[in-house]
C-alpha cells in the first residue's frame, strides 16, 4: 500500500461542503484506506483575484491503486462535484483534488507530475500538510518542516471545524 497525500481546494458552491463531501467519498471508496485530514484553511486565490477565496485541506490515504488510477478516481470525484476544466489555469472551481505525494515516488508523465509541481511554494498546501505530517521528508530529501519555516502564511487562516 502506498501512502498518498491529496490536496483539496474549492471556492464555489459552498466550498467547505464540497471538500467535506469529497472526503466522505474518498473514505467510502473500497480501494482507499483513509488515514487523516487536516483542518480546513481559507486562502486567497492564485492568479485572478476577482474570484472568491479558497478553502483548502490535505488528506492522507493509503491505496494499492496505481498513480494514474488514483488520478482517474480523483478526477471523477471532481466531475461529480461540477468541476469544469477550462483553459484558465487558476480560475474558480467547485472542487480541485491534487495528488501531492505518492509514497516516495517521482512521477513525470503527460497526465501526472508527483511531487505536485507547486507543493513547496504554496502555503495552502504546506501548512495543512505539515499539520498531519510534521516529520514528512519529500522524495528530494527536503523536510516539510524546513519548507514551512521559510514559507510565509500570506493571510492563510485555519477555519473552525464544521
């Protein structure tokens, strides 16, 4: 079983509910063992600022699915939540699920890049990931603690539990 970290984000149609429903779907899937979830965090949008703030969380799961099978699953969950993939890279969305880490694998295919290309630069990923995996070491030997210590919060706020 591979230990996998997923980043979830949403800023449309009750974003906190979107994330919690997606987590419920992950928990219910027969090929996934759910391990833990961070608190929800509010963050400013990347890219265009004329959109609502985001809600983000990170979850840890274990699975025997292959990386691209897991990608298929996460994209099917996104679609069920009304996700529409557009040309605009950082536009608003009902749900986004990113594979942040897949064990200690380094994956670079046309469909999937792991570790996620923005993992170390995004406070809305690093801080919730640190919450559930404070001793994590990335495949390139960087510690998550070192990354967090150099990454500003940029108005990131932990939200109260729902």
